[in-house]
C-alpha cells in the first residue's frame, strides 16, 4: 500500500498530462520527499548512530538505527514498505529500479557500519535491507518479559536516597519510566478513552514520584499535594516540590 503510494507520486513526476512518458531528462529525477531519493551528501561511510551492535547491545541498537534512518527518510526500507522494482528480461531498467538498487546498497552499508565486524559474515549475502533487518530481529530479539519485570522492580524500589537531590531522584525515576515505555508493546489508543487513559497514567507517575520522596524533608509537601482534588500533572508536582 505504501509502495503503491510512492509509485503513484513517482509516476506523476515522469508522466505527461496525456498519459505518455515524459522524455525531458531534467524532469526524470526522484523527488526529495520520497525514500528513493539519495541526497548528494549521503555516503556509505555515514554513521547512523554511535551505538554499535556487538551481540550485547541489541536492546538499545534497533531504536537508535530506526531514528537515524527516519532522519534520512529511509525507514521504509527496513520495514519493507518500498518494494524492489522487478525488471523483466529484455527490459531496460527504469529510473525507479536504479534508485531502489542504489538506496538499498546505501542503507545496507549504513547498517554494516553500525554492526560489529565479527558479525558481518552472517549478513554479507543477505539480499535486501529488509531481509537483513528481519534476520537480525529473529536471531537476537528476545522476549521482554524479564526486562519488564526488572524495570517494574526498579520502579517499585526507587526512592530518594540520603543526600540525593530531588533533581537526581526525579531524573533516575524518569529514565526508568522512559525505558519501560520504550519496551512496552501496548498499542497507542486512538478512541475517546485515550484522554482518560493518559490522565490515569500521569496520575500514577505523580503518586509514584511523591511516594519516593524523603519523608523528613518533603513529607508536608506530599501531604498537601495529595489533598488536592486534581493532582494529575507530574511537571506541576515536580515544580512545587522544587
């Protein structure tokens, strides 16, 4: 579906109003808005992320790579949304087919540059970027249940330690929340209940933040905030405590 959308845009660029192909070479180019477009500054030596996949960093690596590819408008390649344009025997390669081949080779080089060289032999002969990505996912992605349990345990035990500032305590707590959200597989709600669900989650974070504060120093502020009828803003609670 996505590939059909990109194809329709591409056809509109190189097709005349009467339906015939445009022979003006100046117009035969990939629009910069499409994933098939390669900017002149792109090169195979580009580093998508500083996180190198070495068999121990897989949990952090995919998100970093996806972010880098998204910035380059190439995320659709690993997701398989931009399909390879098949050229039948005897046909001349189209501009789209050539562009796909170049982009696939470029993204493959980007992936290799952020994968430990010891793992290169296992992906050398994979044809497309999509195949490489899928193979790595199947081989190295593990179930998140143990990690989710560990994060929940850390959240439960997170308290403001002696001589620890509120800023340091909040930063630690937020980092655990963010990591937990990153591994969560719960789909985003788009119905009318989304507002209620978001408010409830924010309120849970407020309570968790307040419960972990030092009783001696911040017990009175915590009591005052909990007495309010509508305390659902974590930022407001954090600001008041500061």
